[in-house]
C-alpha cells in the first residue's frame, strides 16, 4: 500500500495542535492512522478577546510553538501539511502581521480562515455517513472563540452559521446577551418542526465529557446525562474539577462553558442526544489534503 504522511496545524483560541497522520492507499480504500497529536495551551484568545490584539509575549510563544512544529514536521518527513488559524487570529488586529512574520522566519504558511471556512472544513469529515441515510441533524463545533453550527435535512446541508460564542470569550465575560439571543433565534427558526433531532458534537471539551461519562463506540450523550455532569461540575471549583476528573487547568476552567453551549442548543433544538465522533478541525484539515479519505470506519 502507498503511504502518505500529512500534518495539520490547528491554531485555535484556546490551544494550538499539530496532528500527524499516515494515510495508506490501495485501489479500493484509504486507511487513516494517527501518528501523533501535540497540543500547546497557548490561549491566544485571552489576549485577543480582552485587548483586541496578541501581546508581544504571546506572539513570541506562538512563534516558538510553530518553530517546534516545523521541526517535528521535518523529523517525521511529512509529505504535505496545512496550517489554519481560527477565531482568535482572525479577530486580532495584529493577526496578519504575526502570521506573516512567522512565515518569513519558519517558512510555515498559516491561513487565517473565516468562520464559514472553519465550518466547511469540520463538516468535510462527513461523519454523518455513520448515521442513518437521509437523517436530519445539527453539526455543532464549540471552540474557544466561536461556535460553528450547521443544519442538515434529508442528509443535505440547509444552513450554516458561525457565532462568536466560545469558551474563552465566556471565561473572559466577552459574550453579550444579544449573541446568545441570535444563536437561540437561529437554532429555533432553523430547526422548527423537527422532533428528536440529533446533534453531532465536536471540540475538545465535548470529547472530554464523552470520556468522563465512560462512553465509547458511538454511544450518545443524552440531555439528562449532560445536564447531570454539568450540575456536578458547576458545584466544584476549578481545582476540585482538576482533581476529581483528572483535568488539565486549561480544560477545567472552560469545560462547563462548553457544556452550557451544547446544552442550550439541545434545548432550543429540542434534541435528546449528542453523538461525539471525536473528530474535529484537525481531521478536516487532513481531509482537505486527501479528498478521497473517508472516516466512516474510524
């Protein structure tokens, strides 16, 4: 089988990730195997959502991270890579300046993608193939800076929108009520006349909740289960969450915010269950470089 090694750099508001994968190809199928995932909790969004720009200190740490990723890409002999920056970088007044400087010094080309592009890349994993054919569902990705939401009816995309509601924005109290109202209105209007609508959820926090609930093999998270674990976590301090659930600090302080977004959308869409495929933007970036790749059996 022919092997191609890909690298995906996902520059988010909370963390920066480097995903390395091997894709094995023959005339019949492609096999997707993860090699390595490196995550650096840089939190670019903390600067951007409070000050409008990335600080000099964070910019230096960002460049150091990309230099490290560039070296890993070389060591792993990656055949092709793509780097995408999302909400924090596109909102930062000095975002373009920083990515241009990093490109000049490292050779790594970073694309600052729009919310629409982000949603399209996430959807490109086509994880809906695992659902019953013709299913109606919401595809929902909750990140540090934004929430991307897409509605499928009879298996076809009907509408998609990006909202500047994310865990770091909520942590820094930078989400106005109007944004919540807009998200609620969009969800209710888009999903009206739907019953038992399923949600496909992605993002590091819902993946962690999925694991905390002991789920596996496409078991869904019910509304009651999500509500229960959120109530449990809300009653604890960040430090207590770290101890009880073995969470890193940068997960423990935002996980409730993420869960609240998912829970709210479930209520507005009158949905009873979330499916969590544990695929996200990084996997979609890989898919954008290997068009024939399918995650059906992942």
